[in-house]
C-alpha cells in the first residue's frame, strides 16, 4: 500500500507541476486548472485510503463544510473582489499550518515523531518554522484583505523604529525556536505563535495599497513554505512537494513583479517599502496645467478614424465591470479596420494577472493582449491610447520626478501616443497617492465618469 500511495502522490505532484505550467499563460490556464483539480483529487483520495486514517466521518464533515462554503463564495464573488478573496484564502492556509503544528506538538506519537516532552529535535525545528511562517501568513493576509476590502486605509501605516521592532521580533522568533528545540517547552511553542502573529501584522501594515499585488504574491509564497514545513513534520512527501512548488513559484512571481515596480525583493520580505516615502508624497503635486475634458462622441469619432488603438485597462475597469463594454468597443473598431491591442502592466489591478482574468472573462482574444515589454514600443506609433482606470502605471512622474514614491517604476508609455483618452471619475490621485502628470499633457483628453457607462456611450456613438 505504501508503494502504491507513493506512486499516486508522484502522479499528483506531476499534475501540480503541469498546473503551474498551464497557469503561466492565459491560453492554457483552463487546462492548468484541470490539471490542478485532478492532482488534488488524486491526493485526497490517496490520503483517505491510507490505513492510518481512522475517523472518516470527521474528514467527510470537514470536506462538506469547507466545500460548501467554498462553493457559495465562488458562485457569489464578484471579479473585482478576487484579490481580497485570494488574500483571505492565504490566511486560512497559514492558520491550517499553525493548527497542524500544534496538533503534532501535543500528540507527537500519532505522527511518529516522539512522545510529549521528548519530540525529535529535527521535528521540532520543522514544526516551529511551519508555525512561524503560517502565523505570519495568517495575520499578514488578514491585513492585506482589510486593505483591499477598504476596511482599513490603503495608505501606509508607519511609526518610528518600526523596522527595528520587526528585526527584534524576527530575532526573538529565532531564539524561541532554539529554546523550543532544547526544552520541548509548550510555553516556547505558544510564544512563537504569538510573536509570529504580531510580526505578520507589523510587516504588512506599513505597505501601501499600490504595492498590494506584490504583497499578495509574496503571501502566496509564504503559505507554500508553511505547508512544506508542516509536510516534513507529517512525513508527507506530497505536501512537501506541493508546498515547495507554491513557495518557489510565488517567490519567483514576486521577484518578477518587483522588477516591474523597480522594488527590492528584500524590502518586500521585510515589509520595508511603500512606507515613509509614499506617505510623505501622498497628496502632493498641485495644479500643473490645463485639463481638457472630452466627450464619448469625441472619442468615438477619433478612434473610428484611427489606424491603431492601444487599450490600457486598470483597476477602474475592474470596479466598473467595464470589460464586456470594452470588448464590444474593440469589436466595432476592428470592423472599421482599426488595429486594436491591449497593454497590460505587471501590477495593474490588485493581484497578479488581474487584468488578464477580466479580459479573458469578456472573451478578449489572447493574441491581442500584450505585456509591458512587448507593447511599450508601439505607443510611439499609435494614434490613440485609450486608458480605462489605469492610473499609477501610466504616470510619467515615474520617469521624471526623483522625489516621487513611484520613481523608477517601469510604466506604460501612453503619453507617446498621438491622442490619449483617459477615463476617470475625477482628478483624484491613484492608489499610490500620486498626482498623474498625464492628465495635464496637451495630447490628453479626460473622459470623466463611470468607466462602464462612458465606454457604453462610446459604443453607442460608434453605432450611430
């Protein structure tokens, strides 16, 4: 039975690898999801068939409760709420790691790692690390959820000596782990949980809302490493492999996104960016020139007579659920012989791939969607850049203002287009709290209003 279980776990692991490969591209994402579901089904059924399982009714009850809640949430959740949903799910993974570690600590014989008060030192290290990372993931994800949901301000919460405090708590966690390994003391285990929970709050609170996509990606990585640590405690190879896959892929994605924002990966891990600089610059700027306001009729006329239009979606499109109207507008333009492209910034929206998911929901052809490095050179020859709800990722201040908190972040060069249409509700700053210089450029025309309503009015004008 052990040999068969090991073989099936290997098959499930291969499915998870194929799932990650599939999810790396919009064209293969559905296939990747199928691989993931097949792998998880094999893993669950194999685990349930092991002879060590003794209480099926509790397992079935847990699956029924969790599955029921998940089904209801999946059916009712809006696409705009996916980022905070992902953050909430990450918190549950972290909490599960903490609970499993505590169960192993108080019932080590059930896991074959010793007896209470005499647990193997290696197992203590594994469960302590899993507990610490899981607790940090839990509270950190709760803070990310609260910021994305608007329950707390998205602005960085900074205070004096916060980095010194975080460093002190990190050192204290290491010391508590050493104490736990030497003494098997339950008080050391609980202190690790408490300190790590506090550290999770303190690491994410100073990070501004504009940096949340990177935070979500890093928390995803943390949840994977927590699962891998617990996998060693449970002596479950599949959990180790799966946790390592999630942890490493999340870390790689975080690194890629940090490069896209000109951030340091170490600052992300230590909760050190989006703090003082962003807070100090928020609300700065002031009037920089004249703003030209246009109408949907103006936009429709100019775009129908253009040769190329590049659409730049952002979180404003997600909030307004304007992706279907946007695709309808693009279809009208293509009928008129206009070349249409979609330009996606790596951190557009509130989570990695947010814009790609929304455009895929609206059945936008994959071959029309381009990443920043593939489309930026085309803005110089484009007749129109149609910006719908994307603010910070189009702000020229990232290239021109060394005092700006977004300085150095690669942006979409929409200002190089002959005409820029910018849909926005008001002149308010973006999520980073920085005024957008693009609003005042002579080739920019503002279309004030709800993104979906304005886009629908553009479509009506094209039809007329």
